[in-house]
């Protein structure tokens, strides 16, 4: 325990004085007061990155969807539920941030006709008609800001990781995108990350999430200090 | 802490030698490997009832959807995700149970066309077409068993609690149904229960969930020992 704290304390202060904004966890889209549409995301990777960034000397704001995790020491946490709430919180914080790391598994759609009272099962067993509307693209909106923060995206893919992740990096217009295989990483304590940037792909070994987070933070510190086009 | 354990130890052994089966938590219905349809349920009430039943001397099997809660001491826990999995686990355990308490917030529908690979956002922003199929009714199926266990249902309502809960009790054909207001109870540590049986409605005060669970367990012990029609 003491050893763990010593290791944390002696992490290199590569982000000293930088403002880092991170999203983590799933978002939860209301269908009615009891039913929701959400993603399988424990929030562990985003929380590990928040801790690693704080250890590296950054001021960290963590915008978090519903998780059962404790807030890492020294991190400023803002709780949200829906993608719309997460978008609003991020857009308001992004202007004061040097680095934005979008780790949350944001729902792509919300239910346009969500109900304020609990939907009743119909006698004929038919499900209610749900109408979906597309959610705002938080990463693309921050990446599109004039003199906005250095943006890092995440892509959890189930197949063709390299192809899908590099395509996502270029589509979102971000300098760095971190890919992982959803099946391996979800709710696990270890992860195998691949970092995509204009310099190409760099695969990290399978690591505990906090160790992977520290490696990632060091890489972000380095790349964000050199001007990018 | 010691006091808490002493209080637990000295709970009256009203369920000594009885087999109690409990469901708790939400179920999680797969849309694709990362997206799910689920309910807002922390599982706290079901876990509190499992603990209270164990304290009262019962052998407890807890069939639990995904939660972040620790298994209460001495309780046998079976983890499931979907309503279909919960139904299968319950039907296989119910035959050996004296009492069945259905606390889980089971999804009423699952996605019939769930995908094995992650659905891609379409360029036109349209959501994928989801087809819903109705899930099995776990409580009604157990209540319909010949010489099955004494059945207790739960109803989380957002309005007209008395009317909806008593109607649900009769529709499901169960001797006891516990109602609460979803807005108050969800993710909270206290709850305000109303017990519905053939003897009418009995409102409990606002109580911490473990205290409410102990009151409920005593009531179930009493009513399940007198033959019901």
C-alpha cells in the first residue's frame, strides 16, 4: 500500500501545470423512469488515466457517467448521465483545457420519445415504439474548436482494430487515437492498447490499466508538447 | 462494526431451515457487444433482503444481474446478465425453494436482432432498426408451478402505487407483492415499502433498506407459514 503510494508519488511530472479534461464510464439514455439504453463500460480505463494524469502533475477534471468507482485522489469529478449532459459539461470545460481525452463509451443515440412515467407492458406483448435520435459527437466538437485542447480519442472495436481506429482518427480530426479490443478490455483490469497518430501505430503490451494509463499519459505529454498540424 | 454484526447475529431466526430464492439487480439485454438495454437498479434492495433472510436462518440463493455490490455473508450467488439467463437460473432453483422473492428489475423486452459485432453509426445518422421480443415472466412462471414456493413480487411504480401494485399482485397470482415508488427508492439507501396481500395493504415507514428488508422477511416468514389459498 505504502509502496503503491510511493510509486504514484515518484511518477515523472510530465504534465506539470497542464489542464487535462477526461470523460469516463458509459452514458445512460432514458427510455422511461426505470429503463435505459447504455453501454457496457466499467469506467476503469478512464479513471486510471485520470489518476495517471494527476500523478503526472496535471489539474484533472473527470466528466463521468454512472459508475461504481471511487474518484481518484485530487481529481475534480463532474457526474452526468446522458450524452447530452456529458456534451454540455465537456464543452463548458474544454475552453480551459490543454488536453482532452475522450474515454467514455458515449451512447450514439438517445430515445427521442422517452416517457416521464413507466411504460406499461401491453396485453399483446408488443414493445413500445422507440424513436432514436443521434447524439452530439463530443470528440469531434472539441476537435473542431478554434485553438482547442490537444485531443485524444478512444476506439473500442470488436474487429479490424487497426483499420477502424485509424479511420476514426482521421474522420474525427484528432492527433491521437487509442484503440483496444472491446471483448478483452471490458470490465477487465488489464488492457492491450494500440496508439495511432500521424507517426503511425504503436502497440503497447498487455498491462494493468493503471500501468497502461501511465504509458499513455507519457506519450500524450510528449506529443502534445510538440506542435501538430 | 461489532455492534452491526451483533445486531445481525441476534435477528430472530424466523426462516430457520427454509430455502429462499431471491433475484436482484437489473438484467442487461444485449444490442451488440458494447450496447445494452437495461434498468436503473442498483440491486441494493434485493441484496439487503438476501442478507436479512440469511440472518433469519434461511439458506439463501441470490440470482443477480450485473451490480457492483458485494455478496452478503453466507449467501450463494449466481450471476446472470439477460432476463432469459435469469429465468433459466430461477426455474432450475425454484423447485428446491420454499420461498421466492422476485426483486430484480427484469427487462420486459430483449433485442431480437442483437448483433455479434459492434454496430457502426451510419453516415445518415439513422439509428439501426431494433426489433424487440417480450421476455419470459419469471414471477408468473414460478407462481404457476404446481406446489411451487411461496411467491413475493416487487412493483416499482412511478404513480398510482396502490392501484397498480394490487392489480399486479392479482394478475401474477402471488400471495404477496411489495410496492415502492421508483423515484424514491432507486439507488437510494432508504426505502418506503407497502406490502399488499389478501389481507390488504400495509405501509412501512421510510427505513434504511436493511431495516425494511428485516421487517419484510419477518412478514414473509409469518404469511408463508400459514397456508394460503
